[in-house]
């Protein structure tokens, strides 16, 4: 590789290291060009799967401030520069390896730390960020529905309590009514007696005048 081409390749790798959320080093020996295309497709558009010379990867990693174990850079290497959810990329690599055993996952870098093949496989077994977000959204929705039901139950309880208090407050007035009627009865009788006495007095008046 000519020096200008080498410098350009290193510069591109430096940007790949800096922009990646995670990096997985693989060995692609024995894989066909078509198989590598399928792997790239399975990793998605945001993840770059790049075949590169080990010497250039070492230089680029050093310039990017990334520590890559030398034991990973042996044999023909291809590196997955993962952007986005590393769990999704790990799942894609693991699933592809099941169908293509020639793909060797050597290790990589996750959250600034070197990870082993076993750790990448464990990462692949975790639930992806999309699944976790969906579960979180479902849990939040269920909690909101539960809270709404609790508020409705409280409102119904208070309305029922308010409805029970209103008749209880009206009861003393109803009970007092008979007493008012009882008190009014003697007054009515006295008025009736006075009314009946007035004609008797009126009839006695002519007789008393004749006798006079």
C-alpha cells in the first residue's frame, strides 16, 4: 500500500474508532464475499464491518486513544464498528456465526473496556434497548391506568359519602315539623272558640234592649 493510501486508511480507521459505541474484532478467514455482504446487511446501516490490515488497525487505535489487545489482531481481521445499540450488533454476530461457523469472534471494546468473546456472547443474550424501552413503556402505561382507577375509586367514594351526608342533615328539619304542628293546634282551637262566641253575643243584644 502506497504511503498516501496508507495514511488515508489509517485516518478513516481513526474516525471509525472514535465514532463507534462498541468495537468487535473478528476473523473472517474462509468466508465468501457473499457471506460478508450478508453479515454487513444483518449488522445494519449504522454499523460498519470493515476488513483491515492489522498493522493499520494498531496505528489507528493508538491515534484514537483506544487500547486493542495485540492478541486480537492476528490472522485476517475484520472489525465491526458498532453505532447504536451494541446488544443488537452482538445478537447479529452471534446469529450469523451459528449459520457460518467460519466467522470467529475474537473480542472487542465495550464502554471503553476490552471484552472477551464470552462476554460478547453474554451481551448478545441480553434484551435489546428497543425491547427494554417497550417494556418500560408498557409498565408506565399500566401504572398510569392503575393510578387512574385509584383516582376514580376515590372520587366515587367521596361522592357517595357526600350523598349520605345530605339526607342526614335534612332529617332534623323533618323531625321538628310535628312539634310546630302541635304548637299551632291550641292556637287554632282558641281562635275557633272566639269565633263561635261572637254570634251568641250578637243575638243577645236585641233582647237586652227590649227589656230595657
